[in-house]
């Protein structure tokens, strides 16, 4: 039977209970057909439905959750090769590595940096997601002590990296219930490490030298009842890693090859900061679900986090802010009124420049479907008539004594239409660039 939304819907209970997280059974059926949901999310699915569509409707790349409930990181569940086809779903989790050779005092200092690390860009807070602890010493006690220090200090999910079964089990006991990621099962230790993953209900990395060997390894793990797997095929250089990542993604999505239908982990360790950022950027783009770096340097993490934010934004749904009038500073009745679109980046750039100018103002944000000023104007979403209608509906006219409104310089052509829409108002054409707003507002205030 063809796996269409209608065929799936016929096998669902049709209760529209919403317990699957989707309002209706038809909507859930469409998600199943697109492989954006798992049938297990429906608590009332019949045995017939499970048998007929259960396996076929599973997402091609499994969703894997790592870390404690209050800091859980979800990776995988992707359905496309390229962002423009649809969108990427779960952003690359960035992990910072630690070693059990580091003194505990140093670990406490660095883990505090991870916990407090936060970049804010266009209203979104960007943080480090995971921490990896390497059993460099090969001993049990230093590894467990480091794991406890890093887990407690960062508050993040932990990746446990050790070749020793005794050290791995001791660390798993120390993090019982916190779902650390085991690194890694290989062909040599699959029985021992697989048993540990099953006993402690922990996700694990399957690591192999080749894609073929990796498929055999994950097949063995699946036969043991282990479902939450992350893939790793280390390469001799970044080009080899990129090639392996692409093969894994293609096999999962294009060939629906279940043994490779899992998220991918990569390490980025450059000889210098520039090469590290270049390699890590490549892996974020194609197709690391987890990226481990060995630095906390701002100049490395900033570009990686900004790139990740851009790549994992829905291209059909730009980041937006709520359309309304925002007070910047503490504006009064004589403060200027400025207007722009509700594209998030535009809002934060403009509001930041107004705040830096020291001139309090009312910033009117117009509904423009998250488009930038020129794009919104070209699409007919930012016209004089629309701005006039918004200003009247916002109630700002009753809050200000001024009748002067400042529009972006790039759309000076709407000034005539806006004057017609707002009788009694003077339309002032502002600068084209947000960076020029400060001097412009100070000059306006002096007049």
C-alpha cells in the first residue's frame, strides 16, 4: 500500500484526541506520510496500524535524546539533504571537551565558563549544549571524579569517552538517570559496551573506520535491542569526514537504509583557530548532529553559533518579532516615532542603535511576514497605506504630541502615500543604514 496521508489516516483511530501532539488524526497522518513523526506517538494505534505503517512511517534518521530532563538535547530526525528543500529540524549540538588529566580546580573554572556562556542574537540565546569528558588517564577514579565535576559544573548532558569498560560503567553509575552518551562502541567491544548501553538505558556512539563496517556495527547493536545510536566515521582529514557524512546522510534519506539512519557526531580540532572554525563550519553544514570542539575561545564559538542559528532557521519562516509599538529607552509624548519591519534582525539592529544614541523613541514594528525593509516593500508588505493603517490602529497617536514619523531611507518612495494615509503627520526620511541612526536622531532632537 502506498504510504499516503489518506491511506495512513484510514488506519488511525480518528479520535482527534491531540495526545500525539498534533490537533487532528488527519494532520498526524500527513506528518507520518512525510516521515516527520513516529507512529508510537499515537497511544491508540491499533495492531493493524502498527504492522502496516509503523516501520514505513518512521523518520529516516532517528531522534536521539541526550542528557538529563532539565537540559535534554535532541538530535536527528532530519528529513532533507538540503535546507532549501524544506528545513533542518534539530540544530547541531555543540559540545566542549574536557580531560580527566585536568586538575579539578581547573575543571571547575572551565565548567563554570560553559554554564555561563551565552550569546544573544536577534532575541535568541545561543549556548553550549553538551560536554565531553575523555578518559585520558585510562584509570577509573580520575575519570569518575572528572565526570562528576563536569556534569555538576556545566549542568549539561555528558558524552563519556573511554575505551575501558570498567571506567565507562563507573561513570554511567555516577550519572544514573542522566542519559549520558557513550563514546564509543566498536567492532572490538560491541558486546560489552552494548550491554552497558542497554543496562543503563544510555544512547551510544557507534564508531567504525568505514561506512560498511559501521553498518555492520549498528546492525549488531540493533539486534541487541539498542535503538538510540549516534554514528561516527573518523576521517584522515576534513575532506574525508565531509565525504563520509554525505554518504551517511544519503544512505539514510535517499536509500532509506535503516542501519545508517541515525544522527552523526564529528570532532573539530584544528591546528589553529582559523582552521578549527573552517572545519567545524563544514561539519555543521554537512551534516553533524553533534560537534565536539576543544576550545572555549569566543572567536571560535561566536561564528559557529551564528552559522548554526542561520542554517537551522526555517527559510520559509524568517525569525520575527511581534508587530507593535516598542518603547526604546523611556520615551515621552515628545519622543520621535520610527517605523520598520518585523524582521528580527532589523528590529534588534534598529532598537540597539536607538538605545545607543541616548534618544528615547517609539519604534513601530509593522507586520511584514519577517521580511527586511526592501524585500517587504518589493512584496507589497511595507507600503505607506499599511504603515498608516498600523499607526492609527496602534493608538500611538493618543500617546504622543509629536506628529513626525521617521521611515527607513531605503523606502523614501512611500513618503507621499504615507502622508496621505496619516493627515497632519510629517514624514521624515531617515538614514538607509541602522548604524547612522544615532547621529541622525541627535540632530533631529536638536532641531
